[in-house]
C-alpha cells in the first residue's frame, strides 16, 4: 500500500474518495477549447490514477492535444465532501488482454470471467495528480 | 411545467436526471486552457440550467473568458445511466436576496429559514443546453 505516500498531492483526509470504488467525473478540454466531462471508473495506487479506455473515443483525442485533466469525486454518503484532482496524462499503457479493464470491473462490483469484446483496443490512461481541491 | 419543451436537446428518457436533485459535475475551461470540474447544485426548468454562484470564484472567471460548460450527472440508483449536457452561459442574473440559493437549498433537502450570509454577492448562472450525450 502506498496510500501514505508523502509525495501525493491528495490530502490524507480525502484519499478515501479515491480508494473507494466511486464514480469519477473526468474533465478534459476538447480541441476547440470547450470542456468535456465523462463519468469514469478509475483505479488509484496512492500515486497515480488509472482509467481504462479505447483510443477511438473523443476523450483520447482531447488528451492527445492537451494532456491536462480534472477529476471530480463526491462522497455519496454525505454529498458534501468532495475532491477535485487536477493532473496530467503521464503515459498510455497497452492493455491488450483487457486485464486492467477486468480489474476495474471487479473493483466496481462487476467481476468478469472473460475479457471484454474490445480487449484488443484497450489502453490504460495513467494520470499523475498535480493538485487537489477539497471541500 | 415545460419539461416536454420540444426544443430541449435533452432526450426525454434522461430528463429525470435533471429534474431530480442530483449533484452535477460542472466542467469549465480555465484561462490557461486546462479543465476544471466542480460539484454543483443546479436547477432545471425544462429549458435552462441554473446554478447559484458568487463572482469571486475561479469558475466565474473561467466563464467570463469562455462561456462554454459541460455538466455531468449520473443516476445514483444504477450508476450506469448518465447524461452529459453541454451548453453556453446565456446570462448572469442577480440574486441579491439569495432567493435562488434558498430555492436550491430546499430542492436539495436543506431548506433555510434565512438568506445565506453571502446573499448580497449571490448571482445565478443561466445556461442554455446545446447538446446532450447519454449512456
């Protein structure tokens, strides 16, 4: 476990919002400069955020043009604890067997016994947080 | 009620996500082009989205520079029905008595008996949806 990693920009009192399988609302900037926000599963290892994705999506094109993201997560138990993590796409990993997709599915309560149909296209967006805003 | 307004870009099957008092994740673009996402209460009259705000916030400065927004709402009952509404800030209304803030508070289950302390600064961001993406 690296959740106590002292280099993380995420305040310890809000790390649970990344550790729990909550929905993240991922903001990217479209090539025309307008904002796009999508609901996403995510993984968190105490240092980096990971998203499963396929490169045919608009979000991927957005990130190729501008690697900066914002992720918003709210505590569904109260609704009034929330976290915005800003960060930068550090790299894109291949996930040709869909293993990371399957990991996330299990994390979010939908374990799969076989890889997804689009496993060959699956990639992992690896994001490094640069700043956190909490409330 | 104008929820059946035929001019709305929001598909009828997803309008409930705006009619219910759900949290919205509001994406704006910062002056440096990076995305910002904030959890927000919102109101919906079948045609326009409304947010209570104060002009001292970064979001307001973002919208002065670029009036385009994206609002992401997920159905908490399933987690797998969601709606992204893109739109444009059409105007900013004054709310000097904090009445709209109080309306939203009541809608979200926190009725108030007195205006908020910052009532004098309160404004209403009035957004016209231009496109909806559903899943």
